[in-house]
């Protein structure tokens, strides 16, 4: 049952936040436990805050779950909250009720799926005030969430927004999440960004090479917009001019002042010869606005305006492609209106007479003190360079939408497993060219995605000749339903009832030529019923059973086998040390179903020891091949595992198969 966990009032509106208070309390306790486990000796939760775009006068404030008595009433641009109340995978109801003087209101979120979650009484009536209500579950989106809206008071339209940070309770936002981002940035600096995420995050400086990426450019531009506009206003009020050399041709009677001797003699001779219409080339200087600095200002203005128009075109094409397939559009009308409002002042600047007198930008021959120091010019010049190298400077004020943490955690687990295989004691080497998990920029989605299936193959090798062991590592290898294509092909993986896409598909080919498959599934989940230690939810383990039972290997038209020897969940469990036994060690040893905790900063000892058991360093080409009618084969290494003694068919008795 939802209760009011936070409420406050300003001169213009009242805001209340409702949620399940017991669930919020458990989230707070879980986060505190997470921080304590990471040896952050804190007795209090991290503080949070609620931000306004523009200053509001606070008139009242109350909360059941946060100590707010230290917050003074009055004009505020941010409201400090003692304890965090906004968490991932939690449902909230946010209601904003406006005062009598407000005649209408409108939500203005840039994503259509969020805009569609608003309930609105847009116009005040005699019986009811204008109000907005948003019901939302943040799911796995982390970072700052913004509730933007506009309202009309006394005939004046006012734009305002409320922003707050959505925190995880399974990991430490500062320590764990940033470590995951560093690994992903190493794979590709633009992989984690997304247009479709509801939350945004601030970022530290990066020096990675990058390709043009409109999402980051737009985020950085929004943070610099006010500076840029201020700079152009100052330039237009006091434009720079200088004495510029100019070639002119004049008649003799218009030659004045000191002129070169040769030119004077030539003019005198022509006059004596009655050649009065002759013109004479002369260099002179005059004040001009067509300076290199003004040319640069005009060039930057045109480039910014064109970039905003290009983003609007690309986003519009994306939305049209999505709606043609019968899906709802990604971006709301408010997003397009915001782009229009961003570009509007720059379109206005372009129409000023000043820029009609200025020619095209030809570059600067040397450093310009005007661009570096002069009022207005320096603002534009510095902001332009930040936009030009947006990824290098992103982080101080810009915030960018990021993919949900569950998706990023899955990619991180894949990269970590690949790194473990290349490190001691395994020391596998990548074969062929260095593979990339990240594909090209999706021009329709305007974001980078990860490769899947055979396209994501990482091929590892160790040893030579008859001592060689190879490992194929693939992400989301799709094993579909039984179909005619699979039915008519030998040596293929099939599934009869449903399509299966394990996050990590690992096939090991030993020196004896036998191949075995192990599956790993990244689960960004922790069982809420276990308080003493982090465990994976039971349904995640049930899915591992389904993988092993459902995935079949077709050797030929008549011979089938179950190739998956084990399936394991990877989850963000934290254990101070992994010198004790994995809580899932018994199920892993007996049936090869279980889970391994995976978090940044840990040595992943349990997973490494498991991999050592199934990929022994002294792999021998000698094998014992035992073939049942189900084509179930074992090598020396695999035969040692208890799970291989549990056959999928028949009865095991006296070391012989019976059917």
C-alpha cells in the first residue's frame, strides 16, 4: 500500500511522493548493508537532494522516511534529503497540484513512454485545480530522473522541473558502477549511452578516441547553451572591428594624401597626355567587421544551428521507422519543441545584418587574443572547443542518458570472463584479429549496441598441435525452436519448445577433439528473502535448469544429445573474501547448476577455481570415450565431475547403461 513519503509546498504548487514505505525502508537497509560490506564504515545512508530548474520559495515540508528538519524554508534551488528514498525497481506516484492562480499545466518529458504515464487535469475548473500525476517504476535505470512541466500563472508561462537521483540497492553507485563503466569504456567509449533511457548521469573526463555521437553533443550543448547565447548577445552589441587592408582603384582627381612616388609620376604623365579616365591601384586601410574573429563567430553559429536541425531530422526518421512497425514513438512532442526552442535564438542571431557583412571563415593564421580574451568572443570560443571535443570535457555540467544497469552488467560479465581466460592461470590467447564486442553505430537507433551470436565470437587458444585447447565465447547465442532449417542440418543446436538466448555461451574443445558447453547468465538481481548473505533468486536458478534440459545438439538425423554440462547465474553478490566455499558449491559439484557472485574489485576466486576444474592445465589428448545411444561422451577431465554420472536417460547400475 502506497503512503506519502515526501511532501512539500511552494508558492506555485504542492508536490507529494507516494510509495510503499515498507519497501523503501527495506531498500534503505539493503543499501546500508551494501556500503558496510564494502568497508565503508558508515552509520548513515548517503544524502540525496531534489533539484529545481529555477528557484522556488518553499513554504512547507514533511517526510516519513527522511530527516528534513534541518532544511530551512524560503527560496531554494535544491531540497536536501537526509536519506535516499528513490530506488531502482520501485514504484512511485508523484503528484503536483497547482495553486488557484495557475490556470493550466502540461508535462514536457522528452520520452513518449514517460509522457504517456502522466495523468493530467490540464485546465483549472471551478471545482478542481490544475494537477499532474506520474506513476512510474524506474526498473533498472539509474541516475538522475527529471519531471519537467510548464504552467501558466497570471498569463505568464513558467517552465520548471524536479530532479532526483535514483540509486541502486544491490551495489555501491560510486565504487561498483564506476568500475563497470571503466571496463565498458575500454571496449568502446560510447557503448553505454542511450537516447531511450529515462535517467541521466554525470561523467568524469575521458580521453578516449571517439566518433561523432549526437546524444553526447546535445547533452554538452545543453550545458553550454546559456554561455553561448550570452556570448553572441555581447558580440552583436559590440562587434570587433579593425583596420583591414583593401585594394581600390581611383581616378587621378581622387588621389589624396601621401601616395607612392612611382604612382604620382605615372598619374602626372597621364594627365599631361590627357588620359584623364585612367584609374590607379592603391592599397589603403579602413575599419571593417569582416575580420577572422567575426568569420569564426559566424562559422560557429551556422554549425550549431545546422547540427540542431540535423539531430531533429535524425530523431524524426527514427520515430517514423518505429511507428511504421506499429510501435509507439520514442520521443514526445515536448522533445521536438525543446529542440526548436534551443535552435530558435541561433536562427534569430543569423538574421542580424552584422553577419551579412562577414565572409566565409578561412581559418586563423595565428592565435587570436580577441577570441581568447574579448568579452563575448571568449565565451563562444571556449564553448565551441568544448563542443568540438565533447567527450574529452564531458563531466562537469553535462548529463547523459545511459542504458539500464542490467544490460550493462551483462556485457561487463562477458568482458570479465574473457579477461579471466586470458589471465593466469589459464593464459589463453585470442586467435585472429582482436575481436570487438561492439558493433557499428546503429543509424536508426542512433546508439551503439553489442554484437550477438556468431558475430560476438571470441576465440581463445592454448597449446599447439595435439595439445591445443580452444574456447569459443559468444554473447546471446540464439538457439531457436525446431524448424526445417535446423532439422535438415547436422551438427546444430536446436530447441523444441522455445527460443533460448543464454547471455554467455562457452564451448570448450579439448585436445582429444571433444567439445563441451557451459552457459552463464548475468542476473542483476539479489534474492530479497536472504538477509545474511547475497544469493541469487530461485527463479534464476530454475532458468539454468531449463537451459540444460531444453538445448539439444543434433549430430545427424537420428542422433541427439544434450551438450550443456552446466549452467550458472552470475549475480552482483558481495562477499568480503572468497576463501570460504561458494554458497552454491554443493549444487555445482553435484548437478552443475548454481551461481557465482560477480562484482568489480573482487578476485572472483570461486569462478576461477571452477574454471580450473573444467579446463585443467595438464589437459591430455588421451581420452576415454564412452558412447551411449544418446551420444553422451566423456573425456578424462569431465568424467571426474559428479554431474556427468547423472544420465539424462536410463538407469545407472554396475557401471553399465540400462535402457
